[in-house]
C-alpha cells in the first residue's frame, strides 16, 4: 500500500499554491523557477511510480529550462531507454501536478489503482540539473518526493540534459548485450572521446574551434571533455560564467544565434575570417555553428546544415562499406527546415517531414536503418537501428577500403549520443566530418545556400482555433485562411509560408522564405496580417 502518512508529512512541506496551473508540454513542466517546488515534489513521486510500473527500471529526471531566461526552470522525465516520457504519462503528470493539497493523496491513490502499479516493486530514479540558481532547492523538493515513497535516488549533480539521458540508458542496459556504456559521467567522456580519437587519427591537425557555452552547464562539461580530447581538438571556451547572476543564455547561446541570426556580442573581435565557432544552449542539447566570412559577414550553420553535412557523409560511408542497398539512410526534418536544405537532401536520400517537437522527429528517424534528424534550431542526432548496429558489427568487408569505411561507421555508433540531441556529441560529429572531408566552415556552408527566411510571432486572442495538417505545413482552420496564404506565397519567387500555433508559447508562428531577403520579410508580414 501507499505510505500515506509519510507522503502526507512530506507533502505538507511542499504545498501547491491554489492559483497556479501547471502543464506537462513538449518541454516538460516549464515556468518561473520559484513556483515549481510542489511540482518537483510530485514529479519525484511520479518518477518513482513510473519506475515501479516498469519493473524497477531506472527513470531519469532533468531539472532545466534549456535556452529560457535564467529565472525560469523546468523538469522533464526520461524513460528507461533514454527517451522522452511516454505521451500518456504526460497527462498523468499534469493531473498530479494540479491536484489541490487536499485532493493530492486521493488523486495519487486513484492513479496507482488505474495505472495498475505494483507498489511492492523497487523504484530507481537518476536526476540532474543545470546551473540555474533555483535548481538546488528544486532538487531538494524532488528528493523529498523520492523519500516520501521510498524510492532509490541517484544524484548526477550539475550536468547536461543529454548526459542524464545517457546515464538512464547506460544504467538500464548494464550487463546486457546492448550495454550502452559505463554508467557514469566519466563513462560518457571516455566512450565519446575514444571514438573521436579513432575517427580523426591520421587526419590533418584540426584548427582551433571557439565554443560559446551560453554561461551554462556546457562550460564545465566541455572543459572536462577537453581533458579527454587533449591535443586532438583545440578548443577555446567562451561564456563560461556559470556563477554570474543573469548571465545564463543572455546575449549568447544557440537560441540567441538562431533567432537573432547574429554573432554573440562577446565573440566580436575574437574570430578570424573563416574560423569556426559554435554555441550550445543552457542545457547543452542544441548546437549552432557559424563563422565570419572574408567580407566580415556573419554566416550561420544551423541544424539543417548539420543534417546535410552528416547525412551525406553517412550515405558515402555506407556506400564505401559495401552496404548501399542493405542500410537505408534517411533524414527527418520539420516544416521549419530551410527549403534549400530539403532540396539538397532530397536529391541524395529519403527525407520525411514531421510536426515540430523532438519526439516526432525521434520516432520518425527510428523508421530508417540510420535516421538523421535535426530541427533547424540545432537539436538533433543520428539513430542506428538495433539490426543495423548488429549488421555493422558482423559485416565482412571484401576490400581494405570497405573495411576502413565500416570501422568509421562503427566508431560513429559510439560517438553519437543516440538517446537525444547532444550539443557536445554533435559538435564532435561535425568536427569528424569536416576532418574527413577536409572542409573548412566556408566549404561546409557552400553545400547549399540558405533561402532567406523570417519567423514572426503573432499574438492572437485564441491560438487553439489554428489547426494544421500535413506535418503542420497547411492550416485546416480557420476555414479559408490556407488558400489566402498560398495565394500570397505564389507572388514571390521561391515563396513558401506556413502558420501554426506554438506548442510552448501562447502565440501563433508565421514562417516564410523566398529567394530575396526583402521578399521573405514582406511575405511573412503579409501572412501575419492575415492571421491577426
Ligand atoms: P513551438 O513553440 O511549438 O514552436 C519550440 C521550437 C521547437 C522545439 C520546441 C521545444 C521553433 C520554431 N519551435 O516549439 O523547435 O524546440 O520549442 O522546445 O523553434
Ligand atoms: Zn536545450
């Protein structure tokens, strides 16, 4: 039975404020850090119950608000294979978080019954947090939730979102044939750095890379990784002020670069023409590359450019390994992918478009033998299906060239964090491809030219009236709006525009692209005018 007295005792220390409503969305619970205490306590209990439901498998909890301002915080659960929480439980999370203090025990009891949770099972939870000042208190609330129900907790400390995902998968595969890696932060660094060293060995010296850590947890983590990488990758860290109040994600980081399409001011004067730099976001799961060209212009290498670079490389390797018809490589994008990237990729391999949100991309990528997925904002990874991993391990190459390509593919399996987008793993992946292709940032950028584009937020009275189809590329409601958008888009050379309600903010987003910058802007504002 539920230890109701203990739970009640602990719950009294983490009361829910009556006027607050919480919702577990695409990014978990996310709001001002100071109002999340009761949520973290309840998430502790929920994570333990999820673990019991899955026969004592370890569940992950990450406390972060990613690229949001420093005063925000949030929490997400990680399922046993390192993946995001199953959709049905997102609703359970919302229900539990919103129960009043008086109802809480009853709602909990009811839930245990309907979800058929065997309380005698063990429960294990591994948790981490980013560098936000509210994190420490929230971890304490989470621990109280775990203690209230008698769960076994493991503290991963201040770490990145992708490391928590890695740990969950490593813990749950320990001792099995599918062992993912040593279940520790050192295990993560060792696995990745070893694969990286093998992949770049014998290549030309890699030129210096500047890494903007967004004044977040990427700073200590990349610093530790540089100790494992040694001379193989010369890195200069910037924006590492994790203890400076207000610095996190402020005028820096992957989201700043993507949305402003400009250099973080702190990097001005640091970069030589053509030198590569990249930005992480606040929890190190997004990555943006960029450089300053000879004329002094800023050039951005976003998630689409990373997908193009990486997918083409993997297709080449599969062909060189003699596996062209046995291993099907595909790419998954969203409607926000630049049209030029979709064109470039479609000419080389199958490309699928899915609705916004990492879980949609992840699931679609699982349908390929090797699935490359990236959101334009820099979140993404590469998935190798279990049968492909086995094939790569057992395939008998017939030439030395095939053998080399096969070895590279097997090392990529080790290098890439396949649980979730991982800025550090993705950065090493990009560096490997550049080293193999002997590409500078300039050559990488010239794979294709981005179509100028514009993303606009529109505040509307009720965003729920906006409904979409065809992977969010077309509006079905309000009736009559879609033909008008298409009619406008047709007037511009290379014009494309779509409208969808945001899943994370109370706005409608308008995206447009066209061959000319001025036309992309004009199209966006005219479509925004239709929406408002
Ligand atoms: P919404 O608010 O639904 O557009 C945003 C990002 C997504 C994804 C989620 C989750 C854009 C246009 N949208 O979603 O790519 O990252 O947040 O954080 O960047
Ligand atoms: Zn993030």
